[in-house]
């Protein structure tokens, strides 16, 4: 057995029926020409795999030691792993729109993983219109973080559409092939042997050497509660109460959408900011509109937990290497330019807090400052004393167009976790030429969550206007429809909203759209959720058509 690290075990200890602690997402694919979804899935051979064929901890289950439930948790090998339980084949009901897909994903993401088995599932989903199929996967957060999940995706993918593999992303073969492809070595976790005096001395020395830096960070962190840390935002301090900050139940609602990366980068260049700055400003504007629509925009600004990766560049292990910065979303500021600058200043202050720490010091600092949030969650007090308003996570993904056994990957739409105290989580992945957003929320606490898709587009248009990238009066046809790749057929919008697309014939065909609840949708051949201001409409492919 292997002892589970404290950072990973925290997700297991905080889990209950109302707050599943798994992460996952939907990968959308266009099948190779002339290949049906049934034929494609039948060629995936996953039989005969044992626990030694999986990388840690995907061939292991969670157990306790001699101390029982009050003691540490361990990973133990599952000697009779049942692959048919973990890899499942599903089909959508007719008409196989994205609405049906996301309804299925919402239900699948609501159920707990079985702790008597390895903590992962893969669902191969056929029945989508336009010659597409989807893969929904979920893995416990104790086993993986966002960066490591992107490594899993890349381990079975290739930029070559002719590449073929029958390996699962959790398999050791896929892991070793990925390491070889990028010229990396297998990660080796260094854990000092217990009861060895040398290891104890080294641990004490490291603690002593780090104490000054960590103490300084903790002083600045604590000073923020008394207004002595400038623009630094911290958990619990002036966190307003809204419908987002309430108790949650186990039912989830999932919606997704994509935006062209070039639009966001153009704003970044114009305002001299980062992608994170623009993404947070988009989310801030969207949350402000959402709360205004429900007549509950608070006096104090919403605060977002913004996870940051603490993983070393050559670290390809599973598990978690993540901390967080508390971002002031400035939702109490109506003027978008001031709101953006406030967000930038808040993020800069958060980064400065960690600047003087080594990677291991930063991990220790994050563990110390996260302990109160973990305790309030375990004690059921998170809804009464919310540490944050929401979570906004930006996960760097592959920038190249990827294929899986010839199927073109059209989008990666993450589905994360929500807790008592913050019933919405916004996570995005940068993939190829887009930013793919996945929004997960408590189904009971937050109605009409699909409207966030409209509000995110409105907020991006607003940023483009203040950056001088748009002139004249804003049109009702906002640029947020899927990017046409090979064909443009009727299909549903994400998360239950629908879009009316108007096409105006000129020298170059241009498409614009704005999502409105209850209207019809036209989507593209590639993704249910590609966002674009102006784009050529290409001829339909024979294959047809996040």
C-alpha cells in the first residue's frame, strides 16, 4: 500500500453525497469518414488489463491502515479490476442534440465514484448528430489535477490523423509512450522513509530554511484582513452572500461553450494584460449580469478562487500540485474598464505573495492557508462562512489539433466540482485555436445557469469595445456561434439555450449570432460551442458534422 499525500487525501475527506469530489469533462470528436460510432468503439480493445497495466493510482482503490478511519488513507492495488465497469458504452436518445448530451453528462457527473474500486470512469457516447461522438470521463480529484488530466488526454492523442492506439489514457503503455514522445523521464516521487534519523533531520532543516519565507507570506496574507496588504484579496474577507454561496445537493447542471483564442489574445494585447486577466473579467461581467437578472447583485465584490499550478515542468506524476490565488472580481464596479484594472491589480498582488517562495514552500503555504476552508467544509459550515464566491480555473491544454484513432478532437469541455458555499465552478481549457469553457453548478441552487453562456459573450464584447477592437453600436448579433469547419447544420446550443444565426451574403460569407433562451440554434460541423465574430462558411463535408 502507498500512503496518500495530505493534499490528495483532503479531497477524499471533504467528500460526501452532496459534494462529489471528482473532476472530468467532455471531449467531442468528429468520426473518420465512412466509420460509424459503433465500429469505432468496437475497435477499442480494453480486455485483459490488470492492476500492473495502469499507472498510479488508476489501478488502485482507497483503503485505511491499522488506525482505521481515523488514520491516514492509502492506495491499494485492485487485483481483480473490472474494466467493463470502468469503461462504459452509452447512446443518446433521439434526436442526439447537444442538449441531450449535456443532460446525460449532468446526470453522470452527479453520482459518486465507488471507493471500493479505482476512482475513474470513461463513458463512450454515441448517437450525436452530424457524425460526432463524445467521451465523458471522470476521475477523483485525489488522483489527478487539471494539468495532469491534460497529460492523460495527450497520451492517447496525436497530431497525426493516421496514428492508431488501443490503449486507455490511464494505462502504463500510454503513459510511457507519451513520456518518450516528449523526451521526459518517468516521474519518481521522493518520500523520506519514516523513523530514519537522517530523513527527520533533513525535514527539520528544510522546515527551518523555509520558515522565514513562509512566515513573511503568512504575515502579508493575514494583513489583508485588516486592510494592510494593498490589493491582495484573501478568503472570507468581505465575501458577500448570494445564491451562489449556499448549501448544495448532489444534482448537477453542466453547460459549455467555446470562444476563439484570437479574440481573447487581441484583448490581452490591447490592454497589456494576460489571458487570465481577460478570462476573469469575462467571468466577472457574466456573474454580474447573472446576479442582476436575479435581483441580488451584492454591495461587496465577489471573490474567486483561482487555482494555480505548482507542478514542476518535468513532473508527469498523477496527484495534485496546485495552489490558489484569491481574485477580486470587482463585480461591484459597473464601469468595465475600472473593473478590469481592479482584477489585474488583485491578481498581481496574489502572484507577488508567492513570488519569493520555492515550489515546495508554495505547496506548504497553500496547505496551511487551505486548512480552514477544508475544516469549514467538513463541519458543514461552508455555506454560513463562504471562503470564496466561486472557482474560476484556467487549465493550459494542447495548442495543436489532435486526433484519436483518426477521429478529430473538436473540443475539451471540463466539468469540475462545487462545494457548500460556492455552488458554481467555471473551468476552461485552452485547446488548439479556442478556449473551451465548462460550467458546473448545483442544479437546485442556481436556476437558468445556461444564461451564463450569453453573459460571457456579452462581457467579452464589452472588453473588445473598451480595448478599441469594436467600433460603432453593438449589434444584437454577438459573435458566439460555433466555428464552421466543414459544414453548418442545425443542431442545439449548449446547456439548453438556443441561438438564431443570421447569415449575410457578401464577398466573404460572415456569420454572427447571439444566444437567447427559446430561440433556434444553428451550430457547426466541429463543435457545439465555437465562438467567432466573423468566419467563412465552408462547404459541407460528406462525413457531416467543445
